[in-house]
C-alpha cells in the first residue's frame, strides 16, 4: 500500500477524530481502552466513548472520539491500541 506523504494528509489538525475499537466483551474493556487513549489525548473523557455489543454479546465495539493534534499522535495511538491484548480490530 502506498504511503500518503504527511503534507498531503486529508485530516485538518486539530480536529475531533473517531476511532473504532473492537475486542472481546470484558467488564474492564471500556476503562482499559479509555486509559490507553488518555495517554495520547489528555482531554479525553468517558463521555467520548460509545459502546455497542455484538449481536451475540461476545464482542464489544467502541467508538472513541479523540482530539487529534497531529498525524504522529494518531499513528502512535493506533499502534498502541492495535498492540493491546484486549483489542482485536482498530479502524
């Protein structure tokens, strides 16, 4: 896949940016993902999380809306979320 040069980013910074995160349903899933996001966006809070269970309840999908200030910040956040053991998918 061809990398987009930083100067050609389609995102204007700063802006609110939604990220979808999915993982197995767990009592601490929302709190855990919130803690990861807070490392990259100190303005983040629980009101910026939307949670939806899967049809059978085995998985939980979250939409976290972060205040994106740079591409580096978003790249680092995606990397941290993708590497977390509770996370299956980040979009």
